[in-house]
C-alpha cells in the first residue's frame, strides 16, 4: 500500500515518522524538498516536493491547515486513483464535501505537537478517530503495528462535534484575549466561554447530534485542567499573525446556526472578530 502524508507540520510529520518505523512506501509531501528535524526522536525525516510526484497513492492523509486545503485540489487530482482513500487529519469540519473525490473521511485528530521552521516537536498522543466502515477497518488493520491508532467510530459526527465544541470555547477566548489558558481565571471570560459552549451545544443539537446534558460543564472541567501557560493553536496563530482556521471551526458552527435560525450572539461576535484577525494576517 502506497501512503502519502501531505503537510510536513506537527501532525503530518508525526504520522509519517511513526508509519515509516514499521511500513514501507510511506512518503511525506510538502511544498519543497527538504528534511524536518523530528523531536524527541532526534531524527531527520525526508520531505518530497509534492509537485514532483506523479504516481498515485492508495491512501493520502492530509495534514495541512484547513485554509490550506483548497489549493491542494490539483495535487490531489494528480495523486489519486479511483480507489484512493483521503483522510483529512485536521481540526474543524465542513471541508469533506468540498473535495471532488469519492472516499474522503474527516478524522478527529488527537496528536499534539508544534512546528517551528523545519523542526517538529511531538508532545503527546497518536490517535485519529474516523468513521467505521469496511475501508477504514482494512486501514486500521494495516496500521496495527504502528503507533498511529485509528479509532473507528460508529457515529463520527458526534466525535467531530465534541472536538468542535472543545475548540470553539478555548481557541476563541485565548485567540481574542491574546492570553494563554490562564485567561479563564477572569470571571467575565469564563462566562463568555461558557456561553459560547452553550450556543455551540444548541447548534449541535439542532444538527441532530446527541451529546451528554453535561457537555458544557464537562468541557469547562477539561479546560480547568489546562496549565496556565498553555496556548491554543489559534492563540499562537494570532500572535504570529498567521491565518486562522476560523472558517472550519467558528465559521462552520456560525453557518449551521443560521441554517437553523438560532440566536447565537456570543458566537456571532467572536466569529466576526476572528475573521478580522484572519483577514489582517493575509495582508501581512
Ligand atoms: P502545521 O504545523 O502548520 O503544518 C501544516 C503543514 O502543511 C506545513 O508544513 C505546511 O507547509 C504544509 N502545507 C501547507 N500547504 C501545503 C501544500 N499546498 N502542499 C504541501 N504542504 C503544505 O499544522 P499542524 O499543527 O500539523 O495542524 C494540521 C491540522 O491538524 C490542523 O487542522 C490543526 O488544527 C490540526 N491539529 C493540530 C494539532 C497540533 O497539536 N498541532 C492537534 C490537533 C489537531 P508550510 O510550512 O510551507 O506552510
């Protein structure tokens, strides 16, 4: 099986490195030929220029940021055959249906790491949650001796919405507040975060997603366990003037709220302000 991982960042490099330890024909693709220094393994991983590749792959794991996906479509056209499985290893939702390919799966990513220039540090976890079917069952079997664990879900939408809500709360407040997780100690921010989660929960329910009644308290409890100095990806993107994955997270939930005619004042405000950060970053 020929497997490509597109996006030599924190998630993509971790997946490629772990698959290469056990399996043949694993290729990490990026914008240019280079090597990435991968920590804590202290290994160099080869990255191939995606434009130089012509032969199709059987499985492609896409680990670029959500706003970087659209420009990949011509490459995906060239690198897929009729039976290629494409896995979106990204946060957010709503992009699967924009891709003109037959077997596209949205994964929920629990792999944590950070990229700086050509160095990637993996912090923890190796899990991709994905819809259970015959195809993903075969892939899980193929990966079983690697550290990358495919968790097969009967209702992936529930897992996707859970992660969307986790990202909605803490990503929004840390990015807009310009502060790490300690921002939750400010009572007004804590309240705003709770309201965002309550609005997100209403949207999820309108979408037919079954979540525990205590989902808001549960997620606030998870945030309470975050170390004060912990930033979120959106927080780092704002302070580094990088584009934000706002359309796939807050924007996706916002548009669903409009479809269901729900009132989501906190989400509307947060989404508008994050869009402003996003458009400023593009001008940089
Ligand atoms: P990242 O470190 O920014 O990596 C993205 C990589 O994709 C970069 O190396 C980028 O290259 C490359 N890329 C962009 N456009 C490309 C193209 N057209 N062709 C080839 N390569 C391209 O991002 P990440 O942190 O791994 O995140 C990937 C996804 O996983 C995001 O949706 C994120 O929200 C999600 N996620 C991340 C974590 C985490 O801890 N990092 C955890 C859970 C979920 P350049 O550097 O040249 O732009």
